[in-house]
C-alpha cells in the first residue's frame, strides 16, 4: 500500500481536467474547485470518495475520486 500524499492540483492535472499544473493551482486559488460547496486549496490531500465540483471555461465537472495516481 502506498501512503504517499497526493496534492489536489497535481491530481487535477494528472487526470487532464487542466492542461498544466499551474492552471489547476490557479483554479483552486480562484475558488473554481469546491469540495462540499467549500473552496479548497491546491495543496489539499486527495482522498478516495472525495467529490469535487470544478468550473472551467469550457464546462462544469463533478468528479469523484475512485483511484489515486502515483509516480
């Protein structure tokens, strides 16, 4: 079992919601990524079962974390 923590901005970039990690960080900082209706910081640790509401210029997303990605 891997206990490495995975940052939210890195996760959103890895699953290609955003083209760059910088864009993912900016979206979190601008309040466009929410967990349970609350804005979240880009450094938040992602957990299984988390549901995020994400607004991008192209569309709105609701994603649920069903697996984690590690290097």
